[in-house]
C-alpha cells in the first residue's frame, strides 16, 4: 500500500512526498483509515513504528473540513507525557502540514507563560500539550475546549506512569462528549483498559508488534559488573571506542546524570546531561547540540527515553537498568532507527537481578552476556529461578585494571543510585543545602553559555 491509496488530501500527500515517504508503516496503514472514518481508536505499538504520523495525518485531514464549532479554541488536542515528545510532534505537524494553513502551538511546562498566552489569545487549530501546563491554563480559563473535535493521547501508558491520570480525566471532561478520541500506547494492561473505558466510545483496536518484540536491528548486550567502580571502567572502555559515534547513557536519577556527565567532561569528552530539572530552553539547546554533533555523549534519565529522535545514535548504554521493563524497550529504541543498526549495552550487578529478570520476561529473550578481556567480573549473576543467596561461585576473575581515571564519586546511598558512598561537597539526601554549589560546564564545544549548577 502507498500513502496515495489512503485518500489523503493532495496537500498532505505532497508534504509526505517531500519528506521522502512512499509506503506507510503497519501502524499507519491500519490506524489512518480508522481515524479518518471517525472511530475512537486504541493503538498499541512500540516506539519507532511511525505512530506519530498515524495520528498527525488524520488530524490534518480533518482540518480540510470547515469547523462547525464556535470560538477560538483548538479543533485538535494532542496530549504527551514529555516536552521532548511534544516538540517531536510539533515538528511532524510542521512537516506534514507545510502546504496547508495550519495554526498549531505547543503548551509545555518549563516555558514562559507570556508566549503561551499570546498564542492562546488567537484562533488555533492544533494544540500539543503536556497535561500539567494545560490544566493550569484550563483552571485559569485561558483555553476553551468547547469546539474540540479530536483528543489524542500519545504515550498514554507513560502518562499513567507519571501520575497524569487525574489531569487527563479533567481535560477530557472539559471537552465535548461527541469528540473523537485516539489513544496510542506501548502497553495495554488493566489500568490502561480502565482509562480507555472512561474516555473512549466503542473503540477500534489495533496491535502492531506485540509487547515482547524489540527492534531486530539492535544488537543487545549484557555486561555483568561487580560494583560501581567496575561500571565506570566498563563505561570508559565503551566511550573511547571509535565505533561509537553518538550515544545516550541512561542513569537512574537526575543527580547521577549530572555527576556522570561531569566526570566524562573532565576526561575530555563532548558530553551533556538531560533531565527534568533543566528548563526547556536548556533541554532544547542540549538536543540541538547533539543533532549538530557538538555533543557526542548524552547522559540522560528516562525523560529522554520516549520522544527523543536524534539521527545517528550508534549506542545506547544502560548504566543503570530501568525499574520498569517497558522503559527498557523505549530506551534502546533511541538507536537503530530509520532502518539503521544500533547497539544497546546494559550493565547489571547481582543487585539488579530482579530488574533484569523482568526485562527478559518482557522482551521474551535472554540478553546475551559479553565480557571484555581485562574487565571480567569477579562475581556472576545467580542462575535463573535461584533465590538471592549472594554471588555465584565460579564466576570469571578480572585479570587487570583499566588505567583510565575513575569518574567522580559522591555521597548518596539511595537505592538505584549510580554513584558510591564517598566524601564530597554535594548534599546528602535529606540534608540541608550546602552553602557553595559546584559550577559545571558539560559541553566540550566551548560555547559561551551559563554553567549548569549542580546542587
């Protein structure tokens, strides 16, 4: 099937052709006709399957029909869990609607209110929003959803994980009952089914690539680590590999991301951190720098696991395993995109065994273990199904130490922390804020921007 067979408007087809696309992906082939027919829809698909176009194209198609509603509120509302995903959707609307007169705006947390108020004071066709900031505007009557025709929930399962369920319910209640609702999610459990039952009417169901499927063109590797020092040595080995062109390194917490980025920067790498404590402007600059090649290593929390689309990511490194198995799939999906190949490397110690078991059950396969000569673990993981009784006997023994300098250490013994206990001037969890903060400039590009403060 081609896009021309989907009976899309000529201006949309022209834009699709300009983007270089001819054939729709399976999720697009199934979802677009159902959405254009006016059905409520539940679509389950993994990241990288082209689901953004699966709802953007039907939304643009509807805009070719005059609105019967009165007012200046949006005709389409797209809710997303993260600002990065919202920006990606905004770019898609701009690309696919370039030959149409489409007025769209993004309503995101972390952005100035002044510009958002200006945009909302004018007629708008499509609003892309994160739930929290949209609720703020709704409560202050700055946006009217009275003429909304289509409500789209993208990454609905992630919004549920982030605690946006009540916000989504409130937003839906503020929109007309006869609206069309499209829900796109990577997973479908009982909690998601209850949300769908409340918000959708007689929905059609589409499932593309079951939840156990991961991308075939991503090579997955597991490296067993004895402790944090061993993890750091493994990381130093990989980041000095010339085959690594661009990489995303996932850490468990925001502060860990800052410390890993600081250590890698001090070793001379072009590195930046990305997490939820950064304002939107800083996050946008960081992503833009990576796209332009100014940043080679991006140390991120799961805020970047969904919605971040940067071409040329050769490696994803899970310095810390995700706590939810679904997030593993979204993390590694940052590489191997658009037909390219990629490598996903995960570090795990015996303390991560439960998380590893959940991931392997979720994806339906066992991650192959790899060993780097000279960096062999002294302790192995326990056998499948065995109780947690300490290190497995007979594990391989390390023969030499890596000569690279260790990464910074910090005081933080919280579970899931990437960094060990050591004296440092960084505040302990729950302790008063220190008088002096540490100024860190992560980027190796020499750009004259304010230093990021690590507190």
